[in-house]
């Protein structure tokens, strides 16, 4: 099963096995000097969770403030100590799609700088592309959110 989200006019799928919870858009604490894709920190069960704006990260514009805009909490691998929660601010994150992983086929293109885009499937409304959460964050954002030590060049 997959959670559908929208980026611009296109639909994308997140593996529901990586999703912990889908929350309404919550108030967030800003992270000073963070890249624009870092929407802030939200409180989930007493713990701070970093939130990434998927629209800002992928399209360069903030997510629209709609009733269907949600914070999708996913498991993200923290290199220092196992999985950590990461919030994804996503538009129209209200529907699911029942598909087997084998129903997704290679997209046939390899967009430079978007290694998180995976294979595609379709339904009556058109193509749906998978997002690989593990490959979503650029290294500087991972370092900021999860305090990864900087690699020596």
C-alpha cells in the first residue's frame, strides 16, 4: 500500500511501510539559517521532529496551505543511531493506493539531482511515481537535521 501525495500537478507515492503517522498541518518552530526546504520542527508526542517541505525541496516553492496539506511522519535512517522520525510536509496527502511493488516499472529517465524518484505505475488519472524516502535529502540537509559529521574533502 502507498500514500499518495501531490507535487505541482503530478502524483507521487510513498511506501506506507515507511510511514508512522499522517498529521494535520501543525504549528512549527522555525530553524534559523536552515535551507528553505526545512519547514521547521514540530512536536510529536513530546519529541521534536524535523519537517521538510516536499514542494520546496522538489519544485522550489512552498507547499500550499490547504486542508489536505499534511505532515507525513516517516522513518529515516539516522547514521548515528538507527531510524529517526522525519516529517514531510505534503499537499493532498489524503489518499492511498493499493499496489504491489512489482506493479511499478522503471520510468525510463534518470533526472539529474533527483535520485529519490523511483519507478512508476498508473491508474485512471495517469502516472504515479514512487519517492524513495531514503534518498530524499541532500547531504547538507541530512547533516543539519541529523548532526552528521562533515566529510573531509
